[in-house]
């Protein structure tokens, strides 16, 4: 691999890029391909300026002893692309699951709470889409639903906790969703929309690294949304993470993944329902 330093502010050698690849895999499990070299330079050069570091070698040594900057390093190199009701068919299926869950509660006369994990929630659009779907399916702003939403990136997690988005993102929703679930900003907040408090109260946001030995998540989840969160890992790491996740999912629970993901190799545990949705056996 050839790394060019033409017109670059900092020297960026092939060996330094290789060390960064190793470091982000060690810390977050992310597999950076050689094609990401320009992206890595662009994002980390900002961190060098911020920390007044003169080169990448010194910066890498610095993050070994500075936990806040280590998190900033992870934040810089983790990708977060999302939107409300992305891959909408998953939410149609989830709405049906909510209805069936409520019918079973009525039939069995028990008071179980529907528990959902949005794993790799990014800036929160997925978690709030789950909350909106739950509210509509239950015809209530206070449905008996508990949503856990996690990410490794502290910056996007902060955005998710705030629940404030540009109107351009919200305008893509139906009029019903906009009117019922968002407050439109005025004055200094003009051009922004904020999720209503009732939805926010349904969600617990957590900072979770998939490489952690354990997850602070209940072990009786009904649904896990883990869509495109594992595509940056190699297969060995992905399989280890999925095994840990499935320990938190009830038999009969749904494991919902991204449109480009295929986990048929877990056929002894997961039954494919089509449309990248699996049911735990």
C-alpha cells in the first residue's frame, strides 16, 4: 500500500496507518480496510490539531494513557448512518409483533413488558422509530414497552439522548408522526424538532462496546434490532458478538439485521423469517 503525503499537514506513513488499523480493532473490533486510509487521515488529523500533537505516532501513544481521547479516537473512526424508519418493512413486522404480544398478554392474563434492544443505535432515529411504532401499535403514549438503545460512539449517543433533529430529517416522516411525536422548535430552535418526552421516557440509552465481556442488558429481550452495526467486523468477531447478543434474547424472540447481512450459518439457533429477520429457536 502506498500512502501519499502530498499537500498533507501531517506525515502519515503506511506503518502508522497499520498501527491505527490494529488499535481500532483492539478497542472497538472495527476492521478498517486499506481503502479507508484517506478517511482515517481526514478524521484523525482533526484530533491531532485538537490535542496539539505533531504526528500520528505520538498521538497513538497519547491515547493509551488518556481515556477521554481514546473515546474521541473511537468516535472519529466509527461510522454512523441512519434515518427514521430505515428499512420500513422491519417496523411493519415489529408492529405486528407488538399486536401479537399484546394479544398473548390478554389471553394469558400476565403483565410482561415488551423489551427491545436497539444495538448500535447511532444518533437515535432507530430507537425513536421503535418507540413510535410501539405507541401506535398500543394506541398509547405510555405503552408497556422498555427500549434499550446503545452505541460505542459517545457523540452520536449524546445526540440520541437529546432527541433533537433537523426538520429536514423529520419532514420525511408522515404528517401523523410529525404532529404526534415531535415539537417544532421556535426562535433559537427554529429549524429543529424535538421528540416528545413520552417517547424519550420509553428509552434507556447506554454506552456499550460490543467487545465488552458482558452487556448491561436484560437477558429476557423480545426483540433485538442490530442492523448494519456488525458489518465493520471480521466474521470471527461478528460471530462472537452475535453469540453474546443471543444470550440476551428469549426463545421465540426476533433478531433483526441489516439488508446486506446474512446469518444463515446460525441455522441451529436462528430461523430465517425472510427480509433479514430471524427468530430464535
